[in-house]
C-alpha cells in the first residue's frame, strides 16, 4: 500500500495506462494523466494553454474516477457530470482488479467518459 492507502502496483498501472493513451507525436496537444488521492485515482484529459490570460498551466478535465475501498479490496468506476460531481457507474460492477476498470474504459466508447 502507498502512504495514501492505494495499492502501489495499481497506482503504477493506472499511471502507465494513462501515459499510453496518447501517441508521443501529439503529446504537446493532449495528454491523459492520472491524479492520485487518498482513496481514488482520477483520469484527466489535459490540454495546453490556449489563451495567454489563462496562464501557462495546462487545463485538466476529469474524465473518470476509480475509487478504492480498502476493507473490501474493490475498485469502483465513477463518471463525472456537468457539475463536476462523480457518480457510480452502474454498468460495471466493482472489481478487485483495477485493470478491469481500465480495460472497460479502453473497450467502451461510452460518451459519458470520452464525450
């Protein structure tokens, strides 16, 4: 477990998955990154600054969240609504394997995630 309570191998797996979502030749235009919190990972689409008055920081847009429940050892997928609130995704059951959730995001082009 990491100091944040998430399994280290799963955190590394999610970070590797996110880094591999965008081909190297377009990473100056778009990136997919994984934000780490105490009990969840958030997949974010990142875009470079497009207006000088917004500053030099890339824009981060949350796509999906994977919540880890330590007592059960299960990962649960959440989707984000237009108000930036996350809700449990009802079409995929929680899994002890984070890779199941990542594979689901790869296989399904549900517009709730990738618009």
